[in-house]
């Protein structure tokens, strides 16, 4: 490791040592080599390209997917004293001319640019006359057709290989299974010996998945632990996003909506509010979140089923980027499973792509229905592993399993006897022998399966049907009225009668009477809590004056360290992780004054 890289790590970023494989990656790239970097969100990917870009002669070119992300990164770099800028189509003509002047005069360390802007012939031509220290492609999974967020503009980035053959290339992502990784390496001509995989585990994140019972009550119960904290709530539809945000505001939360149907100005205003706020909830579709750099997102909730394990991992990974404890919750039901299946079947994608999407959905449902450690199941999907984590709902409350062979046979037989056209609620009523006008009208009170399922109640039967849908023994006709029919695998099951173990659904959780302290708040001792809040308030004041997000001043983690160490001088404050020289010059006196007021 070069002394220069370590010096920059300390003086610019305020850290004494690299984490994990960062040192090897930085040294590799500083030496002029290409690199593929797979590292969990919050693992420090940005340092892997920022420090080599500063050390090597020339300007680092960073390809990033979103304007808001680029602005956020540039703001954080400038706070640390690094010369960063972003080139995008929104720049006024005078600012654009000034930026190109700075680029050609060698006045920048890093330049962020979106792929659509970068690939314009005139931009490539002008950059061809500039000494580049490296080219880093962030969110690199976007260039793979197997990735969960494929973007055609990323696919064209192989032009950089031809135009800048002697410039080190980096591809960085937090989310890529083996086919995605292989395609990234091939497309950008990066050798397997240049690949660095740091694993996928995010031990600070707690994973919890629940069957939908009363989604709003379940969400409200979850949010009680996160009063005064920022988080994201994901919904499947634009309408549900708006309705959920309005409901949360009625409940007293500062909640905003974000989806692709909103006008650009409203989306950008809400994203800025979220980035700058410290207790804002963003209720969003998957249109929100790519590359979100906000480190103090304390929770992520999905009130609808995501599209795949990759999407779930990427979206939950937006929590706890600062390494502090954070929570996730995913709710799902049979309607979610059926709707996701319908999206796949009605897609105009090639057959191979649809088969892959079905396999991805099956893997996600396996994660939802597992009785084992969630983290083990999640990491296993990416070819990683861990011991039972003790930090997920199945580790906290291991679910029971039961032999559901007979129950499944009864459910499938009932669907068959009623003509394979009725929905879940009707089938459960027939199994329970409910006497009502509709069942009598169709004569289903006289069939052999009427009342044969009284050993289970309504809630258990709904859970059984949901698992049979997840196992693809039952199909759902969403284009009609949600009628259930027996799938090919279900007919094979009825013929062969193999044993089928099912998960016993968790009992409905009683609403908490006592509001628990959030997981992140537990990281602060009671003795330091008052000082931490005072430091947080000072950070907010400074951030508002500069119109920047508070976390670009200092992360929560740095404030916790300051509250615990209580430095009394500039020299002592310099030893606190996250305090670089530029920030020490700018903010040291203000924060030392706050500490002095809290002996």
C-alpha cells in the first residue's frame, strides 16, 4: 500500500486504516490495473475508486446512473476538500463552459457523469483530450441483461474499452449473482484475476418477513420503533404509494411519495427533502433508490412483494449504510405472488428472460417461506454463507413446520370439485363448511369436500393456500377474478402424493403497548445521548446554512464517536474516525464548543 493512499485516507476521509479488501483494491488500481469490485452497500466501494483517482495523475471519470446521486457524491467530496464535479444535461450553458474549462485545465480530481451524457460523441471526443486517471462504472449490474435493473445505456459502455484502452477500468456493484458478474467482466474486458468479491453480508441489518394480516397495522407497529428516524417504505403501485404516504401523514409522520408518474420537479423536491431531513419517510415505488447515498436510513419496509432476491437485497441495503443497526420488514400475501407471476407471464420479454424471472421469483418466495435463518438463505442465493445470524425474525422466533400433505390434498381437491374458478376466500369457506347463500346457490354444500377442513381455521387455510401458490401447485387467474386452478405440478402432486412439509404461520402479533427504543438508538449509551442530540442539532444548523444534507457534514456514526470520546482539543478531535483535516478546519471549533457545554 502506498503511503500516499494511506495519507489521503487519513487526511481527507479521517480514517486510520482501510477495511476488508479496500487496501488490496486501491493498491491494485493505483498500479494501473482494471478491477471488478463486488462489495455490500456501506462497505466502502466509493473509496476504492476515489482514492486511486486522487493518487494517480489525471482526472477520475465516474459513471453514475442518477443526477441526484452524483450531486450528493460531489457535495460530500467538496466537504472533504476533494475537487469533484458532475457533468449533466441540466447544467446552464455558462456553468457547462466553466466546467469544461476546469476539466481541460486539470483542476478536477473526479468528474461524475451519467452514461447517456458520457456516450454523446462530442463528450467522448472532448474527454479523449484529457488525461484520465481511471474510469469507474458504479452500479455496474445495470449493464447485464441478467441483472435485476438492466439499462440499455449501460450496455453501450463497452465503447469506453475501445476509446480508452490504456486507462484502468473499474466496475463496482453491491448486487450481482454469478451470471451477472460473468457478463460484466466479459462486456468490460476485465479479467477474472482482477475481480474482488467482498461478500454480501450486512450484519447490521435485521431481516424480518411477515405474512400480510393487516398491512397498515403491521407497518404502524414496525414504525413505532423508529420515531424520529428516516426510512423508506416500498409499494408496488403509484396509487398505493400516494395513499400510503397520505395515511402516514394522517398518523403524524413526515411522509413523502415518490413514483415515476410524478412530474420531475415534484420528484426532485421530495428526494431533496428526504436527503436533507433526519426524520422523513419516503413512500416509493422501485423508481426511487438507485444509488441513494443517505447513510442514516434506519429502516426499509416492503408492504408488497419485491420482484426478486436481487431487488430485495438492493432495496433493503439502503438501510444502515453507516454501519449502525437498522431494520427491514417485508409483507407478502397470495395476491402479491399471483400479481408478480402475472407480470412475468404478460411480459413481452423473450422466453429465456421470462424463465429466469420465474426462477428469481421462486427463490424470493423460498426466502419468504423459509423456516431457517433468513440471512443464510439470502447469502446462499449469491453463493455466500454465514452461521445462523441471530439477527433475523426466524432466528429470534424459529417457526414450526407440519406435515401438510393431507391439507394440500384437501385444498387441491376442493379447488377441483368447485370447478377451478373460485377465489381463495370461497375455497376456504367450502373447506370449513360455511353455510351461506352463495355456496348453496352453486350446490357446493353438497360436494364431498364441503366441511372436510375443520381441523384448521380460516387463517391457517389462507396460509396453506399461499404456500401452495408459492410452490406453484396452484395457479391464480388474475386477469379474471382471482380464481384458483390446479397447476401441472399440483396434478402431479395429487397423483404421486409425496410428503409436503409446510410452515406453521405465525400467530397474529399483539400490538405493542410499549414503544421500544430503535436498534440504532441502542448503539448510544444513556450517558452520551444528550450530547449526541446536541451535536446532531449543531450539524443540522450548519447543513441548513449550506443547503446540504446533514450527513455530508458528519455521519451519525462520527457524532456517536464524538459523544463517546468527548475530545477537548483539535488534536483529540482529529483522532475521531470520520474527521478529516478539511472538516476539522471548518467544523472543529463549532463541535468542540458543543462538547465543552456538556461536561
